[in-house]
C-alpha cells in the first residue's frame, strides 16, 4: 500500500469511528440531564410517572455508555496508530484535556453506579437526585474536554515552533483557544437537543403502537419542551459559530456557502448544484450571508478565491451545511407548534400523522448531528492542525490500514446491532404497565 492509500484508509476509518461514536457520545452527554430533569419534575410534582421515567432511562443509558466507552477507546487508539506524526507534533499539548476527559468519565461512572444501585435505599427522592448532579456534570465535562482537543486542532495556540517542533507549551492557554467557546457550546446544546428529540420520538412511537398509558404522554410533552429550548439554543450558538469562522476560518464559511467572490451584501445560498464556480438552481436569500457573518446586511464577506486552491475545503460541505440548518430549523418550528398546540389544546397535535412526524424527528436530529460533525471536520481540510500540519503529512505509512478498516467495521456492526437488540429486549420484557403494577404489588405487600 502506497502512502496515498494509507492516508485514504486512515481518513475513512477515522471518519467511520467518529460518525459511529458521535451517536453514543451524544446520548451519553444528553441523557443524564434528561434523567435528572425527569426526576426533578417527578419530585416537584410528586408524580411517580416522572420518577419511573428517570429510572427506566437510567437502565437503558448504561448500555449506551458501555458502547460509548468502546468507541471512545477506539478513537484514542486510532489517534496513535493512524496519525503518529500528528501525535508526535501535538501530543504534549492535547495530553492534558485527554487526561481530564478520562477523569471526567470516571467521575461520572462512579456516581452513575451509586445512583443505579441505590434506587430503593432513599425514601427521600431529593437525596437520590443529588447523585445525578455529578453524573450530568461528568458527562458534560467529558464532552467539554474532548471538544477542546478538536477546538485546538482548529485554532492551535499556546506553543512556539522551533525546528518543526512545538516547544514552550502552555497547556491551559492551548485549551482556551478561540474555537473553544463556540465549539464546546455547540456540542453541549446539540447533545441535549438530540437526546430530547430521540426520547420524544420513542414516547410518540409507543403511543402510536397502542400504549394509552399517561406515562408516555407526559414523557412526550416533557421532552418536546426540552427539545424546543435546546434547539433554539443551538440556533443562537450556531450564529456565534458562523461569526467565529468569519474571523478565524473564513475559507470554511466561504466553501460551505459556495461564496467565491468577495462582495458586500452577500446572499445566502441554499441547495443548488455547482459546476466549477457556477451555481445553479440554488435558493438565494439576499444579504443573509452578510447578516450571518457580520450582523450587517451590507458587510463584505471574503470569497473562496482569496485563498490558495490547495488550502480550501471540499465544496460538498455546502450540502452538509444545508442539511444541518434545514433540519434544525424544522425541529424548532415543529416543536414550537407541538408545545404551543398542547397548551392551546389543538386536536391535530394528537393525531397519528403528527405523532409520526415526532417519531421522524429522532432520526432527523441524528442526521443533523452527523451533518454538523462532518461539516466541522471536513471543513478543516486539508489541515489536521490548522495552518501547521496537513492531513497527508500526519498519517501513518502502514500497509495494513485497510485490514484495520474491515475489522473496525465488523466491530461497529456488532456493537450497533447488539446495543439495539439489548435495549429492545430490556424494555419489551418490562413495559411501563408491568413495572407500575409490580411496584404497587410490592407496596401492598410491604403494607401487609
């Protein structure tokens, strides 16, 4: 295998690993907060259904955490095996956030174990709820520290370069790079948003399949409300992300918008096809790109032709940007209709066709998540460490990356199918009706 093939297979394997891991990582970050909110609402309203919602979610969450650990370990392994030149150059800089990410995970795991095994030990649910706080904090901090590594790759700082080596390293300064605030914020709120819409989709699906229990209706309303809140937050932070790109990675924004010539009052292009620099069939929103970039409809936006051809990202990231924005906008509007309609008692939001759209919202949120992640990573190309090292110079020269790719494909297939099967069996064998009946029987027996 020549070096070109090694680079290609290394990129494919890394992309595959990240695309698979991001689903479990997102659930791993978002669901603890969803569990904590459900239990808090249950305590506040003195409602057993919300308490049971937290309990059932916690059981399923353990399965996704287990898969996330495996795929997260695979990412760490692949950093060393597939990108040895990058690790040699930047390993000392990213070591601190990587270590802190591991610490945050263990912090989360310890309290998660205590939380799960003490369900019936606390008569006062408020004390049990306290155990969820470090779980939610640990899960979110894991995302913060690993995202800081990615942010550093986009906006490296905190070192000097001497003879091609990074020296005089200041790890904390490197962690507090310009990309960190928007990237960390975007990752966190999208994790919360995606988790909320996935859980709402599951509740809607159970209702459509014939469950008339009030438990699912309460879960649906709670998570659609949370989905609305976090989707609006995602929109706000996405706007800050665009303004970050204008200042620090203008070629990425230009490529995502097929904006070739520097101009004032630049339009935003949606959809379309491209031939060279000719864009056809696109929907143009006048002045919108200037507003997105500078909050000024007549501001100048730098075009892609201002940058060297070998340093511009692939133009297909335009479709990733469109996918992310369109789904995000749809979910904001749709969840707002549901929440407002629930308050106003509109009948159509309880219709089957509307609930099927809610069910579709779960997979759509994950598609938007994947599109956003691909946009972030592919949009940095050709750099692995922005302006310091290109991907082609960072990769291994091993002849066996194609074999690694096949083995990891098999691993992810087993993990993906296995986790779905285990979760389905777990909840099918113990439906909410059965669990409530068992708990009532236990209480009656205790009363005797």
